[in-house]
C-alpha cells in the first residue's frame, strides 16, 4: 500500500477507534496519553505502522517524535541495533498542547526530507483553530517545498477532540487546507 495522507488518516482513525475506550480514559493525562500514542508496543503509532506495512521508530530520531520506514530505508550492513536511515517514509510530530507554538512542529517537519509529514494535536476552540490553520498554512506556503507538498499531498494535520472522540484531518494544498473526516 502506498503511504499518503489519506490512507495514513484512515489507518489513524481505525486504530484510535479500536483504542477509543482507553484513550478517552487517559485523554487528560498528558504523559500516559502520549505514551499510548507513541512509546509502547501497542501504541497507536505501532498499530498504524502495521496497517501501512511500515515500521515505526519511536525513539526521538533527530528530535522527531517518531518516523515510519521500511527495512530498505535503513543504511545497509550495520549492526541490528543501529538505526540510521537513508529515507524516511513518514515524519511524525505529536503535540498535546495546542497553544505551545505549533509553528515549531511545522517548521521542523518542513525541513525534514520525507514522503509524508504528519502533525497531531488537540485544539481547544473553533476560533483559535481557524486562526492556527491560517497561520500554519502561511508557514508552509512560504516554504520552497510548498508546491511539491501541495501536489503530493504530503503534509497532514490531524486534530483530535475529546468531546465526541472526533478526528479531523487537513491536507495542505496551495489554495488552502482540504478537510478530510
């Protein structure tokens, strides 16, 4: 399966819905919630990776929260416990605090060479959400990669909402975000 924003988002929603009961229970516990998204054998990311036939590296690679790869993406002929990559399929950032400066996460993803960039966060108000979407679009559009990112649909922003346990995906396009649900 080719990895793109739409099938990543589909896999994401399937996995979080499978783990819905537990995620809702720990939603307000930032450390436990993040650990369930990233950082254990049954994490959301490990399960998403399985659905996409990828491997998830959740050990903070060059300050990215996680990356997704295939065995072919590893530098060959190294020890089994060494993880050096020559290609990254998906660069992933997770930010519990919507108001912490998402521009930092977006900027970091923009300078990362990969096939798909994904940021997951949790907004806390519609007007703030709209302003942030506009600002993040401005940042990406000002990048020298914006046309390529738009054509390839290679930047996915996922908003999670505790109420209703809703997930909305936004794909960057030059003319604006495309909303996927």
